[in-house]
C-alpha cells in the first residue's frame, strides 16, 4: 500500500495523546510529521505554580523531541501560516497531507490594549509570557491582571505569592469572575482574593499608556498589565476555506472532524453540537480521540466521539500550596486539594518524559 502522510500541526496539549498512541502503535504505512513552532511546550496546569515559585522551569516544560522520536514522527520546528484542504502552509512552502490534525492553540486579542505598550504581558504565546514575567519579576511594580477566568484568577494568586509587596488588581467585567463555575466556587475565589490582598474590580477595561483605563474613565496605573482575556483563533484559519464559526474558530462536531481529511482540537475549535469550554483538560482528553479517528480515517472505520463527562474537575491553585476544587456544585479550598493537584500534574508530566 502507498505510504500516506499524516501532519500534526502544533505541539499543543491535544496532540500529546496522539504522540503517545503512536508510540504504542504507529499507524502502518504512514509518514508522520509534527510541525510546531517550539521544541518545548509549557504545561499550562503548572504555569501558575512556576510563577508562584513552586516549580522550576524544567518542571513545567514538555520536550516534544523525544515524544516525536518515540512516536516515529519527524519533528519540524516551524510556524504554520496557513492551511487548505490538502496542504499545510509554512511560509511559501506547501506540505501535502492525506490527513492533518491541528492543535496550534489560541492567541490573545491585544488590540484593545495597544495603548499600554511595553507594559502589556499577554499570557499567550506562553513562551513570550514566561520571558516577560522573568524580566518583570527582577524589577517588579504594581500589577493589573485583566480577565477573571481560571487563568486570570490563578495568575493573580501566583503573582501575589511571588511578589508580596506590590499592589495587585484583578479586573474583569461584572459576572465574569470564574464564569461557568458554581456560586460556591466563586465565593471561595472572592474570599481567596481578599485574603491575598488582591483588589477585584468588576468592570471592563482598555489600554492606557500608564496601565489600563476602566469603563468609568478611571486610569489604573500598573507597571505590568497581564492580559488573560480568553483565547482567540489564529487569523489564518479564516482564510483556510474550512468551516469556521463567527469567532473564527474551526467548527467541529463531537468527532473533531473539520473535513474528511482534517481534524482539530484544543483552543482553536468550537463545538457545533454542544458548548465546550476551552481548557487544557478538554484538549488533553481529546488526544486519544484524535488518534483513534486518524486511524479510523485510514482504515475506513467509524469515527469516535469526544464527549466530556457531565462534570469536569478543576483544581485552581491559589499560589500558596492551597487550591480550590471546583466539581459541579462542589467547592473546597485547602492544602489537600493542592496536594491532589500537585500529584495529578506531576504524574501527567512524568508520562510526558520518555
Ligand atoms: C496561564 C494559563 C493557565 C492555564 N491553566 C489551565 C488549567 O489549570 N487547567 C486547564 O484545563 N487549562 C488551563 N489553561 C488552558 C490551556 O492551556 C489550553 O486550553 C490548552 O493548552 C489548549 O491546548 P491546545 O492543544 O489547543 O494548544 P496549546 O497547548 O496552547 O499549544 C499550542 C502549541 O502549538 C504551537 N504553535 C502555536 N502556533 C503555532 C503555529 N502557527 N504553527 C505551529 N505551531 C504552533 C505552540 O508552540 C504550542 O506548542 C491555561 C492557560 C493559560 C494561558
């Protein structure tokens, strides 16, 4: 049988399960290529812990090179710049595929904060954020964090653990602090912010040369503005000719199929059959389904579906070896929850080391 080419675009959380599946059982008669912008990818679940000083950089970085080698997959370090139904584009090079899977992750919309200039620290791309935080940590000042989702909340707590003496403000529109989590979780989060002397301002904000401008016109000065405003789709997806949603994300159903030859998962998708939050949990859990469905396409078998459990477990670190458990209506905040999170996260990282 003629060899078929499978391209994985992006070394995102969603592709880790594909590489693991291929290491166990490589699809026969295939040439497999991983194209990703960096050899190392940060495990987002431990990134706030790194910021808080609980982990070293080496603890949170996944080296894709040995994972690709174990999966018999060529590693190409390059940025994907476009896609069409038959090719992945890297600059002016067109790489033909029989099957492609995308997990390049999302970006951050920095346009409303352009006026903030060099003080702006968007949390994506994560490698640039890490470098920006390292530099800021050495000459710290007051911090504003924009975006009250799980990422913004954890980063605010981590910043407090790292920098006990600066003013920290978390700014998020009304009703958006940990939106989607139960009231009991939000109540614990509010209390945690107060205990850590993190000011919560519930309003929208935009950029200003001194920091940020709040909705009522007040200027909040800040030496660093961390932008954690949710993930946007890479603009080149809209030019791919593939089905996208109004937000520019790839439209997929439960099989994660974008087209007969392309799959996608992680932050760049929007499910058409149900709402699904963009989180590392769902990205990681989509990996085995991607692997199964790539194999199913090759053999003509039926595609599997990724259906999340009714309740997703979230463990939100508060930076001080405590964490908040969020599981449906249940909420707890203590050291045991952090120990559970630490055990899950370090166990996950151990499995990424081959
Ligand atoms: C600070 C922070 C904390 C978070 N904490 C949590 C948490 O505790 N729990 C949770 O569930 N989720 C968390 N998330 C969300 C989680 O990180 C994402 O949902 C998840 O990483 C998305 O996975 P992905 O596969 O889409 O891509 P990512 O894991 O984002 O990876 C994208 C990969 O693609 C590569 N890449 C990017 N662009 C290109 C390109 N053009 N060409 C080639 N390669 C490219 C990158 O180098 C990277 O390796 C957090 C996010 C952040 C930013």
